[in-house]
C-alpha cells in the first residue's frame, strides 16, 4: 500500500493487523465458499486470534475491554481489516456495532456501559441503530422522522416503524431515534433510546432482501415499535439531543466505513495485478498492455487520494475541530473511488471477477450500497455545495470587487 506518515504507534498496530489478515483471516476466507454466511463460532475463533495478535477492539477504551488507541492511530488498522469481509468482525471494528459502541462509550451511563458496551466489545451480543423509516418517514432527510416517544410517568412509550436497521435481525439491543417533543424543531426534539430487542412491542418484521454480501450475517431489518415501554434509564445521552448524538456517531462511522472500504479496494487491485502479471492474451501478458496498466494506475491514484482525504479529516476530528465538510467530501469521494476500483478489478479478472472463487465479486456487492448508506452521495454533495456556494454568494462576507464575480 501507499506509504503515509502515520504515527509509529499506528504503524505497529497495523503491522499486527496485517499479520492477522495474512496468517489467519485471509486463509479462513479462502476455506469458505464465496457468498456463504459464516457461523458465529468461526467469528468467535477469529476474534480469539485477534486478541492473541494484539489487535482486538483497538478503538475502545481499555476500561471496557478494548485497547484505548486514538482514532487516528486506529486508521491504518481499519484499512487492514477491510481487506477481507471477515476482517472487521474479527478485530471488532465492524459496522454497525463499531459506531454503536462509540456512542455508548461517549454517552452511556455506567449501567448502560456495564449491560451493553462490555458484552458488545466482547462480541457476546450485537446491536442495531434504528433511524431510517419507510416512505414519508426519516430517510435522506432525517427531519421527516415519524417515530415518537411519549413520557408516561417515569417511562417512555415508543411507537414507530423503522427499516434498514443493520444487524436488526440478530441484535440484542437497538439504539432507536424517536421524536420526544412534537412541537420543537426536529433537530432539537429527538432522543436516542437504548431498547432491549426482547422488549414487549418490538417486532422484527423481516430481513429486507437486498443487494450485498451476507457473509457476516448482519442483515438489514424492518422493525415495528408498538407501545414499547422503556424507563428513563434507557435514554442515551440527553433528552432532545438525539440529532447531536446521531452526528457524533455518524461522523466518525462514515470515516471508518471509508477506511475499511479503501482496504477492500486495495486488495481487489492487488489480486488483479497478480492475475494480469500471469495471464496472457494475444501474445503478451495482459499486465503489459497499456490500457490495463493505465486503468489500474488511475484507480490506485484515486484510492490513495481517498485515503489522504480521510486522514486529513480524521486529523480534524482528533483535534476536536469542525469536520462536517471533510466528512462529507471523504464519504462521497471514497465511496466513488472504491466502487470504481473494485469495478475495474472485477473487469480485469475476466470470468474470475464474477466467480466466487476470489472475493472480488463479494466486494463488488458490498461496495455498491456504500454510495447510499450513511447518507446518499447527493446528500453529502448538498452539504459540500451549500458551503461552497454560501462562501461565494453571501454578499456581506465577500469583498465588493469579487461579490459579483468581476
Ligand atoms: C445496506 C444498508 C444498510 C443500512 N443501514 C442502516 C442502519 O443501520 N440504520 C439506519 O437507520 N439506516 C440504515 N440504512 C438506511 C440508509 O441510511 C438510507 O437508505 C439512506 O440514508 C437513504 O435514505 P432512503 O433510503 O430513505 O432514500 P430517500 O431519502 O428516499 O432518497 C432516495 C434517493 O434520492 C436522492 N436524493 C436524496 N436527497 C437528495 C437531494 N437533496 N438532492 C438530490 N437527490 C437527492 C439520493 O440519490 C437518494 O439515494 C441502510 C441502508 C442500506 C441500503
């Protein structure tokens, strides 16, 4: 991979992650038939190995069973994990649990941390994050949220209909965004609740059929919340601060998605380069044909540009600076760059790209949803465009000479 100026600590962690990937995770992936779902037992075995290699849950504080690494120092390890679909669950850096653990660590009460964060970090339970709703509800525009939570004595009563809750079919706990004040602006009147999946009134309707590999068995559930009663202790963070907390979860989680997917794109390109160096057509190695070389080189450049942008934005987050625009730019650019790289890899592998002997067709299925998940391209472009246009159209902030573009 392209060399960056990552810290020594980050490089050491990533070297151990690479060893785990090469010696344990990728050999295990090769044993499995592509497209099949691995058992929970296999994931537990990989997690035990990750602990042995010293790369298990590096992003979580030691107090809760992790390794206490900074966000930036975890970055190259997240990339390494992304090189196989089995890497993220092995190192416990897998979505959506990784983002949910982050939110519980930031805002969970001691009780919530004991009951949910610890077992999540240990890989004993799973979690879902329930924000998106069917038609007329929260989607690209989360202000359209319909799910409500009303106070009744010292309990909250949740009613709503969600879908696309990743992990929902196997979650033990669900983080649910609901409107708690019907009169306020949605951004100031929503709250996140920690809801046990076994609570009365939680109905897992189905796993929504979808494009994308189900190798790790996450699934994406449609869920109804019908008069679900939870106590005040189940509020995560502050009442009315739900959207702020959601952003605290989604900002870093969008970047960690980019990191994992750039690792995936990099591995797809590596597999393809090896294939082209061996495979001949029309009298020479395909690796010697200029079009193939340029196409692979272009994708390498784009993936590494995405990795640079993600590092720049991660630095801002680590410094506690405003990173909204950087996150949107990273998400939209990395999603396209990694999708294009994996598409190119698949094309140059010929039939092997479509077949499931190699992991690239699973990667292809996994990458396409990324341009929609965690905010569709257009939603992030809207954020970037508003910033860009505001700078040039707000007359009060511009020098009179440049105001009209003269
Ligand atoms: C695999 C997968 C996993 C997911 N996991 C979760 C999860 O765990 N939890 C959760 O809550 N949600 C999850 N989601 C939902 C995901 O976040 C939403 O699908 C996404 O935010 C888009 O919302 P929507 O599907 O309602 O699309 P819509 O809001 O209906 O938008 C449709 C399309 O319209 C376009 N569009 C939207 N706004 C604009 C605009 N301003 N200008 C121009 N075009 C625009 C975009 O192309 C967009 O894709 C998941 C989705 C998928 C596919």
